[in-house]
């Protein structure tokens, strides 16, 4: 039996007086597609941010690939465990600035053909590379943001309601890209309200009011 | 030079000018009366003390005393810059180092080039000009860092989440803050002589120095301030930006 990619043991997050998350424990196996469901404000995004090391748990431990999360060098960890934000904001001036960023931080030259091929997977034209980010629609922004996470394939992809607010066609494209990444071996942990994504998942973890609901 | 004498009675008349400002503040309900009065009292007290101190320092002409005076100026400038840092950790130490290096390097270069002599009558005023400009530049740079780290929180988080180092995450913020810190010096360099006749040049002309000589000094001062503000704000910004992150490379 393979060892888990991610293990949360009694993880809690109480930044101030009120706890946001309490006693969350679950494991994710390599290659799984796990969804996290639950009402708004229940702490789902916080949970992803804890796993992404953008926040540190106040109690409990997170183990990634057999080692405590805290033992990893942060930049290396975040390049393997890639978090895509809900309503991401793009940076720089053009789409290209965003897509070359993963190359820049790895001190590698960006390959223009690779960038246009990546755009094509999201049904976006090559001409989009030079488009100013201020002229993009919400759906275009979301797809560009997801590409930033996928240009260097992560081991664990954390998705924070990435299809919320997208039209049906764009949603299909994004689902397809995520499913393909998962088929190539990328483990996916996705916060979602989307029925299709919930159906696509191997299993669903439900969080309500900062606590995990015991699955049947 | 008798025409340069400002008598105490002339100064008393100048108080009338303050009364004009006070009257406007009262009439227009600007609410600055208290600050105006504090400002006037402090200006009179501080400048009187400094006048006597400078007279003494220039008269005894000792290197250690000159350096002590420069140290006091740098310390005060750093303390003031810290006040604009809005709670940034280690703001005083960062400001002190930045202003010390900016002032030290600039003065050392000027002395080495023979532009000024190491005498208190030249070192102390020049140090004051450099430190105060560096202080303003650093204060503006801090404000810019604070504003950007607040307004650009999400894009900064996204860079971090993609695995960027602190420098890769914040470099554009740092560059903008340095630009902001330097912009008043650059703007005033562009308009010097057209809009403002700066204090040093005006003072020399006042004192009867040939304006062309006064201008040469002013050109030196303009270049010196450019160097000092760029050194000061660069050091301050590069030391300050990591303070916006915690030891887990997260935004505070």
C-alpha cells in the first residue's frame, strides 16, 4: 500500500480568540482527486492555505510526503504544493508577465511555444500572450491563473473554488484541464460547490463551522 | 554686511506673520492653532539652542565634537523616519543604518573630492541637509511600502503561493518604494532655479557671495542629495521589506 501524500492530524487554526478550524484530520493518497465541501465561511479556504503554508496551523501537524510540512524549505514546498486562489488577481502588465513568472522564479528562460501550447489547453488563443491583464474577462483571468500553477506540474494542486462564476463552456474547459492533470498523476484537493467536480472526485471531505463532518 | 542683521525687535514683528496664520486657522476652523503654536515655540527654542551650539562647535573646531554633532543629527533623523514607519519592526535600526551610510558616504566623497573641507562650519550644515533629505526620502519609502503591502496583499500572496522567494515576491514593491522616496529630490532637481531658489544658495547670495559661486555650491548640493536619497531609500527599503513577512515566509 503506498504511503499518503498528505496527512493532517488534529489540525486547528485559531489566529485570535475564535477558532477558524478545529481538529481536522484526513489523509490524501498520491493521485487522488479529493473535494472539500461545506457552507461559505466554514474555513475551507483557510484549510487550503494551511496546506499551502500560507498560514501555519496553531495546533496539530501536517505531514507531506512522509515529512512534517515545517521541515520543508518553503519555496521548494510551494512549487510542489501549488495553490490556486479563488478570484485570483493577475500581476504585471500582460498575460505573458504572469505565465513567465513560474519560469522567472526558477531562473529558467520561458519557452514561448510552451506558453502558447498551455494557452491552447485552456482554449485561449496565442495572441492572448501580449494582452494587457486589464482587458481580460473573469473567466480568462481564472484560466491564466490556473496555468501559472500548472506550467511546472505540481505534485499536489490545491484549488479554491476555481470554477465559481465561470460560464458553462469555460467551466468544462477548466474541468478538462484539471482532469487531465489528475490523470497524469497530479493529486488534486479542491474546494468546490460544483456538482460535476464533486462527482469527479474520489471522495469528499465536508467542513462545517470549522469542524470536519464525519463521513459515513 | 549690516543689512543682514536681524534684530530681536525685527523677529518680534515677524511674529505678526504667525498671527496671520493663526487667524486664518481660527476663522476657517482648520484646527491647526495648537500645532502652529507648538511649531513656533519649538522652532524658536530649537534654533536658538542650535545657534549657540553651532557657534561653540565652530569656535573650538574639534573633529570629535563635529562628529558628535553629526551623530546627533543622524540619530534625530532616524528617530523621525521611524515615526513614519507605522509600526514596522526594527524601523529605528534600519533608518539609523540607512541615514548613517547615506550621510557618511556622501560626506566622505565630498571631502575626498575637496568640494568641502572637514571643518565644522561646512560638515555640520551639509550633514544636516543630507540627513534631513534622506529622512524625508526614507519616510516616503516606508509609507509606500506600507501602502503597497496592504493594497497588493493578494497578488503578493499569489507570488508566494507559486513558490517565489521573498525578494521575487516583493521586488516590484521595493522598486516602487525607492522611486517614491527619491521622487521629491528628482523633482526639485528638475525645477531648481525655475521654481525654488534653494536655501543654501539663497543663504550664500544673502550673505553677499557672488551668485555664480553660490550656484556652483547649489549644483554640488543637488547632486549630493540625489546620491544621499538614493543610498538612503535603497538601504532602508531592502532592509525593511523582509519585515513584512514572518519566519514562515508568510505575509504578516
